[in-house]
C-alpha cells in the first residue's frame, strides 16, 4: 500500500513557527535597544513648560488684524515672544543670534503708525498683511548683518550683506524679525547639530532630536518661541523637522 501525504500543512506550521520566533527576536531587540537608550540618555528628558501667555496662542493673521485695529499693542506681542524665547531656549538651544532691541524698536514704530491714523485698516491689511507679526529665520537664509555661517567653522565670521528675498518680502509685509535659528553644518543632516552652536533639542523631550535641517525653527515654533519661521527644503529639510516637532512645514512650489 502506498500512502501519499500532503507536505503543505507541515510546511505552513514550520513557517508559522519561524515567523513567531522572528517576532519574539524583534521584540527582544527592541527591548534591549530601549534599555540601552535609557542607560545612555538617562530616560526621558525635560519638556518645556506649557505656554501660558494667550498672546502666544494667536495665529499670525489674527495677531496682524488685532494690531492694525489697535486692539493689541505690537510691543506687547514682541515682548511676549522675547520672554518665551528666554524661557525655553536654555533647554532646546534653538536660536543663534537674537535681534530683540531692534525688534522692540520696530514694534514701537508699528504702534505709532497705527495710532497716527495715517493709513486705514483696509490699506494696512492690503499693503502690510503681516504688520507686527514676529518671525524667525533659519541660519541658511541671509538676514542682513547676521551670521551666515551655516554652522560651519570655515565661515564662522561671515555675515550677510543683504536680506534673502523671502526675508525682504516678510519685512515688506510688516513682519518683525526677532532671531536666527540653528542648523546642522551646511544643512546636511537629518538632525540639527554643528560644532559652532551645538545641538538643538526637541521641546517635548530634550533627550530627543529636533530633526533637520530646519530643526532650530521647528523646535522654537513648537515651544511657542516663534510664530512663523522661514527655511528652505530640498529633500525634507522643512517637512522632516516639522514632523519631529508636531507642527506644519510647507515646501512651496518653484
């Protein structure tokens, strides 16, 4: 008598066993990696304090509207963002150069312009839609008079002689520049670290990175220290750190 058996069930059983073994190995390796990270970094890092000033929770369009209508003093808005930067930056290391005194001077000029009644609210909304709105700039973009090193020691003393076009457009729209932000060296990394200005950290957990190459912008905005940030993006340099920090990064069309 010849007995013919079907080998398929036995093969399926062996395959299932191998898959389960593989799953358990992956779980074990994840556990070891997690344990190593805890030992190396000391567990979860610090989280920056929550935003308490309601001025920091308004959108750019709402801020601009209330400033040109005289409901808000621009100086108070800029002061709120300066205070927040001073509060959170020791933990996240996001800014490179700050321009607080000039920003406050420009804010007072905005308040004087609004109070003068020289222009109607409609005219201001049309010509200066970002009037009084604070913004920050990734250090890979030119801001006149500010460092333009890209985090590279070779260019440690280089300063921009003019504004990048996008920066100039923001200023023309009435926005107020307050700080430049950190980048990886020449923007070539998925996290933000260089030997000139150090590592930018994630505001939700300072033992985690902020992404790159616009990590300084993303971290500062997520921490409530900036409202709008200007950066650039070739292979995710805006979008990647935006994901890391839970905010929105837009790569414009060319």
